[in-house]
C-alpha cells in the first residue's frame, strides 16, 4: 500500500477536498490491488506439471516402500501364526497328559482312602493342584509306594512344562497381535499414498495429461539410449575378455595387461547359473501383461518382489519375500558385469527390484496401474539404481 501513497505530497493536501481525478485513480488502484491480491496466490498455489510428476512419482515410491513393509509384516504374521498354532497344539497335548497324571493320582488317593491305607491328609496331597508343596514332607513320602512316587514326579513335571508352554503361547499371541497391527498400518499407508497419487492425477486437465505423457516419453527414450550404451559397453568388455582368454591360451605374456583394471573384480556366471537364469527369465516373460497389485505373489498379478521371487522359484531357487531381504540373497556384482537373471535393485531404501534380461533391459512389475513389462533399467534415471545381485 505504501507505493500508492508516494504520489500524495505531504503538507499540501487540504482536508476534506478531493478532485474527481484523484478519486478515480484511487478507486482504480484499489481495484487493481484487490485483483492482484486475489489472483497471485491462486497462481502460486497451482504446482507446475514437473512438480506434479515428481510428487506422483514420490507417492508411488512411498507406496512401494509401504508395500515392502506390508510384505514383511505379512510374512512375519504368517510365521508367528504358525508358531502360535504349534504352541497351542503342544499345550493341548501337555494338558491332556497332565489330566491323565492327575487321574492316576486320584485313583491312588481313592484306593488308599477306601482301604484306610493312608490318612486323609495324604488324599489331600494327591489331589492338590500344587502337590510340590507337600512333596518334601517326609512323613507323607514314606507312605508312598514307588509307583506312586513316579506318578507324582510325572505330574509335577507335566504341570511345570505345561505352564511354561502356556507362557510361550501367551507371548507369541502378543507378538502376533503386534505383527497384525503393523500389517494393518502398512496396508493403510499404501492405500493412502495411492489415493493421494490418484487425486493429484485427477486434477490435471487433458492438455496437462498430454504434456505429462510427452515428458514420460522423453524419459523412456533417454532410458532406452542409456540401455543401448550399457549394452555396447558390455559387448565390448566381453569381446576384450574373449580376446584376452584366447591370447592366454596361446601363451602370450602380453595378454595380462588386457582389462587389468577390471579383471580382478570380474564375477563369472557359470553354466549352472545360466541354466537357472534361463528358467527364471522364461517364467518372468510369461508373466508380461499381468497387472501390478501391491502385496501380490501371483499367479494372476504381482508386485515387484513377488515377481522376482516367483521367477527364481521356477528355477528351484528360493528367494526371500521382500526387496530388503532379496538384496542380501546373493553376490553383489558391478552393473557393468550384470548377466541375464541378475536382480537389479533401485533407490536408497531398496524398495524396487527387476530381473535383468541383458542389453540394459529388465522385466519388472513397475507400480500400481501398470503391468509386468520389459523396460530399461534406467527407467527412473541412472541414480535410481542401487545395486545388482546374482541370486544363485
């Protein structure tokens, strides 16, 4: 407002007198200021298309991270439920044995009471819930036969072990409840992130969606270019290694310098690995076109780690369920030495994975709303690649 007052000279204004020109100018400037105040925040509040693309991408990655946490919680819940079921079965069996031991003690007590062979306090001991309290009383122990003593020992042992297993089952149930809580929280997070992403996309106009599609096409083209570059580098490397191997076989001493800077870190893929990898890749290719569904492990749909797990299972190799564990289920190799069948992991938090097929390409289940497909490993930029792991 101060900028509109500079035109009013101080000390010359006559109170109560305004000319029509001044009134018109004042009204005009107020109107323009009002329009500017109303329009500017609205323009500033609307994010750019690039911001929307980044935000949507971030939301999908956050959803994928939550999906992996959901997978981990689901796996933990499943294991814990099996443990609880096993413990409860054990408790039931031990309780049955405890009841049988109690019945045997009761038969001894009844027989002794009918025949008068024992005093009433002996019967109380034999039928007590905690006979160990009486076990150390010598006057009672002297009255028991060897068979009775064995029965008491068995009862006390069964009672102790049953109580221990009941405690383990109780603790396992508490852990199961906690795991189920984690499962629900992870599921809610996934659903919230996906809903936010859909909401952002729904706000775009048809023109903005077209522009966004063009941006994505450019990214795919750049990713394909990077994949071609990697393929050429890998082919050149393989040619150099083959030539070096041929020279060594020919007894040439000069061959040692060929690729000396990288040969020391070469991780070979033996023939058995190649055979397994072929089976894994054949399975993965057969899944192309099936939808991404978070938490899915097939056969009709997959998430990223569910696909890689299922593919390697087809090659008789067991992988863990989550990306967090799969990244540790093999030998890490340089990207330049990636072989078909290797697992390519993405992002610092290791929340995405695909299976390498060669020439800078992979098969993966990208994100919700998409389908299993072949794509460049540079689909989200080179910096997104975390590591490459050979699983078998």
